[in-house]
C-alpha cells in the first residue's frame, strides 16, 4: 500500500502564534520610539503572513517614509525578539494534537512545511512538545526557495518518506492554496483562524471548521 502523507502549515494552521509574533514586531517599533504599532487581535491575520508583512504594516502606520531598507534592518531584530517570546502565548488549535495522532495511528506520514525559519519552527515545536508527531519539518530557509514555490512542499513529503502524488496540504492562506496548486496536490484550508471567514473564497478542495473533521476529509481526498 502506498504511503500517504499529510503536510501541515504551522502558523495559523497548527498553532495560533499571532500574539507572540505581534509582540516581537511591536518590540521593534517600541525600541525605535514609536510605541506598539500592531494590535494583537485586529492584526492577527497579518502576523500569519510573516515578519516582513508585520513590519511593513507597522511602518505604514508610524513612519510612512520607511522603505525596504528599514524593514531589512529590523527583520533580524524581529527574529531575535521573537525567539525570546516564541511560546509565551502560542497555543495549538483545539484538536490539533488529537488529529495528528489519529492520522499517524492510521498509517499516514506527517510533515510540516512552513515559511517560518526552520530553526524557529523547530524550537517552537519542541517547546510545544509536539515535534515528535512529525516525520519532517521544512522551513523558509531550508531550501533556497519558500512557499508558494512547490519545492519546500515536495521536500516536506519526501523527507517524511512519502510520495507527492499521495499527499495533501493543510493550510490557512492563499500561499498554502497556491503551493498546493503548484505541486498538483489537494489542499484543505482551516476556517477557524483570523482568515477563516474568507477561506472558502480561495476555492480549496475542502474546508474544516475544527480539527476533529480532518481524518474524514483526508480519507476522502486521498482515498
């Protein structure tokens, strides 16, 4: 029987990392003398788009003259600040651990494909006590390219011992949808994060409102 693989995005899919990400970005703005530029609730969706997206949004609010040079300068500082608070408020979404465990018991391989730097993703998953539930992890800097290029997804499947044609991607954003389309695999989007209300507009192969729905949806998609 062919090995089947379920690949998960991390931020906004497996875990709500938004408050810690925004806290790290706000620390950059506070050290520049601007104060907190981002709101931990209203800007959660931007947090899941990554550090540069948060810095871009924040600078647009506090210093409209700021450009790519300022974002490039602050990005390493953001990463350092984020490492310090990486699991302060981050939580796995309800049912995530149970769903991944059920997939593994059913014989699926599981993997992570994230645009978070690999070292930070590894650190976070270890802190959450959840790293051993996955056969592989591919981050933004594991390869020379990142999602939505399909190469990181392919690597995440193959490093888990699977085959791309027998895999599915679980994500939360247009980046995940585009990654799956580029790789030629089905995509399941979660509807419980900050972008959940708009997830259906991305035309995924399936939507889930809770991780308890995942096993049945994966079985339908992969046969």
